[in-house]
């Protein structure tokens, strides 16, 4: 029961009006910290890696560690590839055991986006029960090498969203609604709730088919998250916050223990900090006890 793709658990979340955290990890300590939080909270979990750490550790290593941890965990856990712009790498990750793939062709013209996403979806649905996420419009901000100038940000058109979903056959849909990658400059970022609500109505109004994904979770205030869940958001991506948590925890510990050379102690501190951050997110998303 532990190794699952994301679609089923997100359909349940959409119906139950809660959301599931998709937490980006860059190393094994972080993965362990994220899993510990979800186990403590009895919450379903999506672990994400962006392309860079997946290539650094190696996709096979990433999947092997995920499987080793997830198989013995008493909660359902997915392994998702986040924001991959390369069709070939999407397929390679699906082939070695990632349970979800995000093909991100959102910067390309609509027809090209459809063509690339459909190619990945067809592959993933052929090799196994692998769910596919894709984005329409542009989520602004910075994530890995994907840089989007703020002016260029375009939000997802609701009618075109329906066409995109139908023509690509995707399982999870990430419409650009004004959320951003990185750290928001204001405490109350402007988000287009109505747009997400309209898309949710068009796509899932007659029964939940395609769960909706909110990118740029870091820094969204709890009341904004609650409203996004209310109008149909089911998967919340949290990346920047965990990167900062890792670096800060490591830096602070080493600064205070400059003469100590015990990497295990540093890892323990990092893992505990990650676990704490993820537990807080699970509470905000309402997914505790839903595993
Ligand atoms: Zn994202």
C-alpha cells in the first residue's frame, strides 16, 4: 500500500476538501525527514525531486532509496519528478520507477505544449500506472534553471485548460493562477482564487477527474492555502522553504559547533528541522490522519 501514484490519493483529497503536500527534497536526509513527518501525522505524502538532484544522485539511486523507505512506511508515498522540460528524461525516470512525472512545456506555444505532454503521458500510461502532471500558463519566479521573468507570467485560461486536459490525457493539472516559485515579496501574495475555482468547476464539477496542483507553496499564508483548497486545489508544492530549512539548520549548527567534525550530528539536526517544517505544512493542508 505504501508505493502509489498520486492520482488516487489526490482525487480523495479533492473530494474530502483537504490537500496533500508535495515536498521537494535534494538528498536522502531530507527524504527521511519528510517521510518521518508524514508518518508521525498519518498523512499521505508526495516526495518530489527536481531534475538537478535527480541527475546528481542518479535517478536509479533516488528510486532505490524511495522504495526502501516507502515500502516499510505505513502511509502511501509517491515519488514525483518536478518541472522536467526534457521529454527523454521524463521517460527515463518513468522507466526506472518514479510514480509521477511532471513534464513542463508551459513556456512553449500551446500546440507544442500539448504535443510534448501527450508524448510523455502516452509513454507513462504504457509502461505502468504512472501519473503525469503538466502546467498551463506560467508560474513566475525561479526554480532550478527555469526562470520566468515576472512580466511574462501568464495565467491559465479556463476553457483552454479543459482542451489541454482532454487532448493530453494528463492525470494532474497545474494551472498558473498567480502563485510563484521562490519567496514572495509580500506577506499576502495576490492569487487568482476565482480562476482556480472556475477551472475546478469546469474540470471536476461533474465528479472529480483531474486533481489540481498549486505550485509555489512556500510563503503562502494559511488563510490563502485554505481558500485555495476550498476552491479545488489538491496538491501543494513546497520547495524553497525546505531548501532554506536545510541550509539554515546546517549553517546554524556548524556555526555553533565549529570544532566538531561529526557529519551524523549535522544530519540529525537537518532531519529534525525538515520534519518540523513538514509537520506544520501537513497541519495547514489538513491531511493529517488521512493516510
Ligand atoms: Zn513548481
